């Protein structure tokens, strides 16, 4: 039995390895960087008489740099770049991607958040889609196909210029691909939400596609004291879902594969690179690669803004001025669904049990959602203004 299980695990790796020794007839390799802006054959490393002539350039304050402007069919396999590591730069610089000549970007996300890490912070980590080997660079391995044209632009909304190195590695194809799904990414924050409202990591996007997952960031409000922020369940509304979703998790740390709290770990498809209890900051991710999430007409993803703690901690938070709403209380004997029992004693009533209390709260949430869609642009709002992106970062 053990041998059979091992064979089942290794079989996908064996099939993938077979591709290593095949030479496709309709594909070529191209690297696009400052040393070869067009990616054209035989046109790389020409400056400074073939020596190191244009390894980097400047992303000027208030300006932009086009990383890629490529006509033809292909697939982006990897993006690497490095620039300023300052929190201001990680949120004020954003990366925009356009497919097939569309005027609206399919991707418009703050730089740090796009590459898997929010909060304007850097740390070494690795997962299936992103890596930061030593906390000083960005790597993305998400395949991004296109049939006619691809353009990638960095926009610097800060007042400071930054040195920039990068390369985009693509497979150039001689023929367009059929039934193509385009890569998209969307950044959002919970600035507009109210107590008891879920935070939409991905507003309802229209079309056919696949939800790849999200990286999320939370800066918890100190007014809630020593309570836990992560009781919120992730919900996914697929296609014709209305009031209730088809998919629902059981809690925040549960969704990213851990339990009973949330410390630092980084795995292939799930992890928490930052769990800073002193600064009360958490950055975590879940990518649905082995467990795909498909949709045929629409997809909306949200997370409840909900925490938990003991009765005494909640009473202290309310006295300090915290806004909260009790949802459930768990005792050794039972789970009480307070929203279904409006006559249940108030939190400050002596009859309210001393158990674990789940409650709605408001913290500083942001997220980057990644998905594939059957159109090169989407119906989602434009990237939030700089002031909203910087809230709580500095």
C-alpha cells in the first residue's frame, strides 16, 4: 500500500518531467528586459559594445516605465524585478497589465501586493506562484497567455524616483491559442465596509473563468485588546448565487490550512509570511491550484470581518469604545447562535456565559485576488487612489 501511495504522488511529477526533453515546433524563448526591450531575436545585450550596458534604469517620481510591449502570441512564464524596498514604494508603485490591446488593464495592483506580500513589507518566502528569495526581490510564476499583444507598465505615484531592474520571460508562439483564459488581478480594501458587512476580496466579476486565490493583509485595531481577529469565514458566490454562497470556509486560519491561531509558515499553496503580534499585522495567502474553483458566469469572493475572545476581553473592548456585535458564544455545553435568538442576555448581563465569543469587528483589511477570465479586460472598478492604499502602512 505504501508503494502504491508513493507512486500516485510521484506520477504527476514524472509526467511533468517528460516535458523537459520535448522540443515544441511552434515555440521560442524570449527574455524582455532593459537589455532587450523588444525581446527580438539577436537583439539582446547590444549596448556598451556587448558589455553590461543597460542592466537597470530609473522609475522616475510621478512617471512610468513600460516593461513589455510585445506583439504576437505567447505566454509569460516568469516575471522578476527589484526596486525600492520602502513601504511607500511597495504601495505607491503599481503594476498594470493589458492584453490584446485593451484600453483597460486586466491587472492594476500595488507592486508589493501583486507579488504576494501586502502591508508594504518584505520578507523572504516561497510558494507555488511567488517567491522572494532573500526579502529583496520579486518573482511571479503565474502563466499569462495572450494571442495578439501584451503590455506591462509600472506606474510610480510617489514623489521619489527608484532604481529598477527586471526581466520578463516568455514563450513566443507561432499560432494563437484556442479557448484562452486571460490572467487578471484586483486589489481592494475594506475602507467602505460597515460593522457586520463582509469584506469583498473580489467583487462580482462577470464571465467564465477560474479563481486562483488571494493574498490578504490585516492590520488589527488595538482597541479590541487581546482578542483574535481571524474567525471570519471565506465565502465564494459562484454563477447564480445570490444571498448565500456555494462555498464557505470555517474560519480565517482554517482557510489557509492551519488552526487554533495563526503563526508564520509558508507552503506551496497556503501560508502566513507575516504574523507580527507586536505591530498587530498579518499577511497570508491561499492559492487554489490543486483544488480549482471554476465559474461559468460570475464569481464573488468575500471574508467575514469577525473575531473572537473571552467575555471579559469583549467587555473591556466595549468600555474602551470598540465597535462590535456579538454573533455566537460557545460554552462546554452548547453553541448559542445569538443572531437567531434576539432575546439572549446582553454581553454585560450577569447571565451571559463566560465562554468563547465570536463577534463582528472592524480592522484594516486589504487583499489581492487573482483569477483567469475569458475576456482580456473585466468589469471591476479601477485601482483605489493612493491615499486609500497607504492607509495604515506608514
